[in-house]
C-alpha cells in the first residue's frame, strides 16, 4: 500500500468521529451522512484552524445542508447529456469522462453531491462504455478525465484509462480534473508524474479555493506536475465565508501563480440542493473580478462563469467596461474607473443587422 492510500484509510468519515473532532451533535451528523457523503483527509483536517473558518466551511458537515426549499439535485442537467453513464457530452468537440466515483475529501458545495461516493452512479464497468463512446465519436478532440476524483484510482488503473483515451486517434488533448493536490497532496508522487508525462499533451486542472490551501506540501505536489511538463490550471468556486472577499481571492490567484498554476475559472456556486448557505450573489463575483483586473497580473485573472441551470453550459460574466458604443466612438472604462474614448473606423460598410440568434461555428474547418 502506498503512503497516500494509508493516509486515506485514516480519513475522518464516521459520524461519531466527526462529531467528536469538531464538537458537533452526533445525531445531526448522522442525519447529514444519510443524504450526503462525509469524508475529510487527516491532512485537510489539519488545515482547519478554528470553527467556521474557510477550510471548515468547505468540508465540515453543516445542518444547513438538510434545509429544504432551494437547490436541485442535478442543476446542470448533466444526466440529459449523458449518452452513457460515464460520459457528459455537452459541447461540440469535447466531453467529460467520469472515471471514479470517490474523492479524497467531500466538499459540502459539490455540484455532483448526488453522485459522488456512490459506486452505483459512476461504476468501473462504465469505463469501457465511455472509451467505446469516445472511439465512436470522431468530433471529440478533448477529453476531460473527471469524477469524483480520477486521482483516487491507483496509478495502474489510472494509467489504463489514460492510455485508452490516448490510443484514440482523434483525441488531441487529455485533461485531468482533480482536487487531490489540495486535499491529499501525498498522492502526487514522482511515479505518478512520470506516468502522466507519457501521455502528453496532457493538462491537469486543480481546484483550490483559499490561499491557506497552498501549503508547502501542496506546492510540492504542483511543482512535481509542472516539472513533468504538465500545464496546470485552477478552478475556484466562489463560496460564502470562504473566498467571497476580493483580497482573499486576489491572494489566492497570486499564490497559485507562484506555484506555477494558471487560474482558469472562478465559478458561481451552482444551484445544488444542500448548498444554499454557501452561495453568494452574482454581484459579489463581479466585484471580485473588478478587484482583480488591472490591480494585479493579468495572468492572475481567470474567467468568471455561471454554469447555467438547465444545461446551458458555462457562461462568462464580465464587469461592464464598455460605457457606450456608437458608429463614431466607443467609451471605455478602465480598471480604476477612468473613461477613455476609442474612435471607430471611419470608412464603414453599411451596418449589418444584428443576428437574432447566436452565431453557429460549425465543426467543419
Ligand atoms: C466544463 C465542461 C467542459 C469543459 O469546458 P471548457 O470551457 O472547455 O473548459 C466540457 N464539458 C462539460 C460538460 C463541462 O461541464
Ligand atoms: S473534489 Fe470535486 S467532485 Fe469531489 S466532492 Fe469536491 S467538488 Fe465534488
């Protein structure tokens, strides 16, 4: 057994243990555990400094999760875009490939709260079906290996999956989405990095939500992956009481860059049942984006997206930088709130009417 597997064995998961460790009512924890999976790695539990802090809010169960009345089980309607259980195919040229049902720690805000930790929802036998689907769909040039957390698989099983995807001639890039460098950094070993390196071009997308998660251990894990030539991106979920503060978010983005990770997305928290206490307003997200752009390195500025309920996909949301736009001039506002004028090109052909619907970029080159 590897070190990380031993560490995972020692994860907090029994309601009695959790209640004792965090001073919670055991009956309450038992009730939550009936609906939502609970698990916290000893490493991540060690990052919690006090009751209700950013790390606590992400992982320690809260009775508010059982409050009904808002949120839905599958807000993104991923099930509608699942031709086989392990595939979510929503966009023209890329798909998610769900290869593991488990995670090292279970985030209280998880969009797939209904699926994670339940082996019947993401089963190993679906992996073969997923590979067959990818093989049969020549338009898929980008496969996002996800879950659960794909790094919960042993090196051997993970390699079998990645090798299978890499063997499909029309797949150009592979992405691995994982929270493991944040919650179980011991899992990232020289051996793992050497294995992943064989399947380039391969990207790894990690998930950090607070600057205090970038510990020396996490930074070491990220460095190993970067040294293997793997471009690293990060996604962050905007969460109340965790990172809904422009200064915390700026620090997080800067620390990611220092660990050689390029911030990719900030997501508005999804409308998932059991997560209302962690959601913020969209205005808060816009305020944070305003506090990033211009005030720090452009590399530290990710896209802010809302994954539209009902299956619309990720929609980027931007602060309003165009004040007005006419045939003559565009009035722009910069990051500091000052106005500037950009003159439009003079010899203009007749204005085309705006298209009623969104443009369609077909797959044909
Ligand atoms: C997020 C996501 C992708 C990847 O989107 P990118 O914008 O290319 O990173 C692909 N498929 C689904 C279903 C997704 O949710
Ligand atoms: S690691 Fe990702 S999939 Fe797993 S519980 Fe957290 S948010 Fe959900």
